[in-house]
């Protein structure tokens, strides 16, 4: 886009470690190309309200190592409506913003696609979600950090589980996808993993746990994705405790929750976020819009938002077999 003069950038949806590194890369790449940068606070809600701030190289200094997002992020019910999106498009026009880079997950990218489709706004998306469930990229911003945080906590839980010969059900994030849970199971040496992609058979779980405890006569770790179809670790624990056969088993539940979202991003996430942010700017400068920037086989690729939104990234079945074999 030869007439690109000003680009807006926002973060939306759930925060993910590495969002700040992506904002930094976008801002500094644009500035290097003599394009003005406008930060949009509070995601799509801030876009509708015109909550804008002009950014320069200094405003993104010393943020690459910080978790969360300096631009804040919210989920906006107003943006779900046609009227809300019309207001957002008008706000961009009033601020003379020529294009928009959005950083977030499936909902964020769906909103960007609608803005592009309904109001011809030039948009490019950067995938940022700890769930790693977006089609069009091997890895999303925040996944590696969340995974390492979860595994670090599982290692600590293992210590106390071994000390007391306990069975721990450890719930990790992943309402609709089991990428965190599956990788945690392998990296944390779990004896069993329950994923939302597969039906959970409580009778099978009981048999598996009994055989594990009998064979090992010690602790066991079961990793449960929060989207498991029985409702998560607390519900599974309740079902197990109702069975008299589990009276002798010291069963505990640990929900890692939002600890997986916070903290400084890993080196891997910082590098990924920087590549994606720079790739988003390059797309706009080359006149490529209505796409998501991803990394596939270690190469930056552009995938149409129409393919990303509603697309489904499948679990790696080789990893699933590996988890089962090593348990």
C-alpha cells in the first residue's frame, strides 16, 4: 500500500504472554518505514470509543519482556453488532487510520474479518492465544510460555504427590483444544491425559487409575483440559470419590487457571511475536490484507482470514500416541 500513512494496532480477547513483544515489533517496523502508529486501548471497545494513543519508538521501549499487554484487552459486546462495527469503522476514518493490525485469538480475528468485509477496512491479524488452536500457524503467541508455566507447576505438584502417595488431577487451560494438556502430559510425565477432542469415559478412567496406582504403589498425575466433556477436574474428582473403590486413594485437585496467562514471555514467544509483528507490517506494505500472519515449518506465511476463522487445527496424533506410550 503505497499510500499507507498511519496504522492502528490493538490487542483483544484473552491476554497472552508475548503480546507486548508483538506490539513493539509492529510499532518499530512501521516507524522504520516512516509510517505513523496509533495504539488502540481496550481492544474493539476502545476502537469504538476512539481510545487512541499515538506511539513512537520510545513508547514501546522496555516492554518486550513484560507479560499482559500495555494496550489492554477486553471483549466488546457492542462490536458483535453491525452498528458497533460501523462505529468502529467511523472511528478509524476520523483518526485517518489507513489499516489495522489486530493481535488475538479466534474471536479477535473473526471481528477483524467482519470489519474488513462490511467496511473495507484493511486488516491483518497476528495469532495470540495460549490455547494454540488457530488454523494457519504451527504456534501462537503465548502458547510456549503457558506450557512452560504449566509444566513448572506440575513438577512442583509431583513433589508433594510423591511425598504423600497422592493422586492429583491437574486442570490446565483449553476450553476447546487440548494442545496445552497434551504437551503438558508429555513434558510433565503424566500418567493420563484427558482432552476435549475426545469423549471421557469415566469407567475407563477408573480402571486406568486403579491399574496405575496398583502397579506403581505411589503417586499419579492426571492432566485434564478444562474443556473435558465431563466438566473439568472437579467434576471428575466428584465422580471418582462417589465410587467406594476410591475410598483408599488420596485424591486431590489442582486448577492452574490464570497463572498460565501471566508472567514474562519465554524467549521462544518473544521471537515468534517479533516475527509475526514484522510480518504483519510487511503484508500491509505489500498490499496484502484480510489475512493472518503465521509461521508454518519455520517460515512466515499468510492465510486468508476466511480460512482461519472457524477453521480447526487438529491435535497431533503422533504426540497423543507418544503420551499414551510413555504414561
